[in-house]
C-alpha cells in the first residue's frame, strides 16, 4: 500500500466507536473509494490469496474426511434440481 492511502493500524476505530457510526443501506462514494483502495492493497500484498490458501488448508482435511457424504449430498441436490426443473416444465 502506498503512503497516504488506506488506514493505518493506529488510526483504526474501536468496535465501540464503529457502532456509533450511523449505518446506511447504500455506501457513500467515500466508503466505496476506501473499500476499493483496501481491496487493491490486499491484492497487491497477497493478503487475499493468503486468506484463500489458509482457508483451503483447513478445508482440505474436512473435505477428505467427509468426501462420501459430500458426494451423496451433491447427488441428492442434482436429483432434486432435476425434479424442480421438470416440475417447472410440466406446469408452464
């Protein structure tokens, strides 16, 4: 991240301070600008990739341990999906 862009750890808000900020359903231009800068910084320093890699590292043994159950769930999902598609076709 370049100097002068984004937040500095010492300037980050506390949770209590953040809760006092009025919440809007639509982000402001400034919020969007800051989010884009932060996302670009995360990508530039590899933070996003590291997060995905770390999550995959934890998921891999869980997937391996539950592979058969996951495959059965996927099979059942596909079966129900086909039933729903057929129902829509039959009832148009």
